[in-house]
């Protein structure tokens, strides 16, 4: 535990919290008579702490960012793949307590198990040291070097347009194809998008989907001027 504490950058007052964060349900089930508790409750709490800290960071550092993009960024930062990367850097797999079955089937390197363990560790840090300790860990391991300009851009203009117009109730977006041209192997499609019956963007593409995305992109450019 001392070795892991050094990697976490924090010495626990209650070492049992950290140990519980490393107990997978498969191990707890095998050691049920010993009264061991698995890390699932800690994982539940850690998920909320992580979401709060990341949301607070985005709110404070990106004052002009719309809610929809903040939501996508938060999802990207707290996703399983992101947490798995943290687990790998900390070598959490070395410290996991797994049941025999999970051990034999590669549980020590399984992405979902390691990501869940990171959330449990975050909860342990929070319970032992408070929100400042948990937040410090999250900033060091997940938010360090984060650049919003390089994240959260889905390239989905239709989704961004939908999120933009939904800020006001009663808004109706509608896409329709307005034409196609060219030979079968090289067609060009045209589309337009209307807001409450009024055209707000038009575009072309090599497929109907591309044409609709182009129309949405033009609409976004127009509405955000």
C-alpha cells in the first residue's frame, strides 16, 4: 500500500479505504466468510466525485462554452478509456485483489475492471482526505494538459445544431433533400435545413448524410454570427 500511496501522491489516514478500493467483487465473494467488502460502493461514489470535479473545471475554465459541448467534453474525460489510461500509468493491475476465475481470465488487465478501480480509488481519496485531495488527484491524472480546443469536437454539425436550437422551447428543425446531380457513380446531393419552416442553411455532399451535415454546418455558421 505504501508503494501505491507514493504513486497516488497521498498517504491515507485510514488505509482500509485504499485496500477496499482494490477489492474486486470476485475476490470478496471468495472471501465472504472473512467479511471483506468489494469496491463497488466506492466506485459508485467515485463516479459522482469525478463527474463533479470535471464539470466544475470545465465551468470555470471555459466560460463561453455551451452546455452541450461541456457535456460531450465531460463524457470524453471520464470515459472508460480515459480511466483505463490512468490505471495503466499507476499500474493498478498489480495491486488488485481478484478472485481465481477473474485472475485466470485476464481480469488484472481488463479495461472495465481497471477503470472501475480508478473510480473507487477516487472515492477513497475523497473519504479520507476530502474534496481537495480527490480533486488534486483528478487534476494531476486526468485534467493535466487538457486543452478544450483539442477535445470534444465530434464533427457532427447536426447534433451541435440540435443542441443550439433546443435552448429555446418549441423549436422545430427539419431536413429535406432538394436535388441530386451527376452520374450514378459520382452523384452530388443537395439538402437544406429549416427552423420553424424558415430555411437557415443549405449544402451539398457525395451522400445524403454529407449533404445534411453541410447544411447544418452552414446553419451553425449563420446562427452563431
